[in-house]
């Protein structure tokens, strides 16, 4: 998979067809904050925000934040969270 350029792009990929309101509900991050990230108006979300969004989307925080490594979380990693 090609490296996606911004956190907004990666979040859009990670959330797939999940709506912003549903993602907000699952993650505990406000819909407004999610929209700001998606639009590139919030370039550096806090680590806790990244962890919450990554968990809700079932992707690795490092991938979501920086595009590092694999996108998906393995079942072993899920068992530890």
C-alpha cells in the first residue's frame, strides 16, 4: 500500500465508510476535532486523540500519526488493548 501523505488522508482511509458522528461516538473524540483533522486544519492532534482514533478504526497509532509501518492491527495486538 502506498504511503498516504497526511494524517487527514490516513484517517479518511482508516475510517472507511464509518461516518464522522459514529467515529466520534466510538472514539470519544469530538466530531468537530475529527472534521478538523480530515480537512487538514488540525495538523498535530494530541497523542491521546491519535490513540483513541486508531483504536476506534482498528489501526496502529504510528501508522495513523506518521504513516509508519502496517496500517492494520493484528489480533494479538487487539488482545493486549
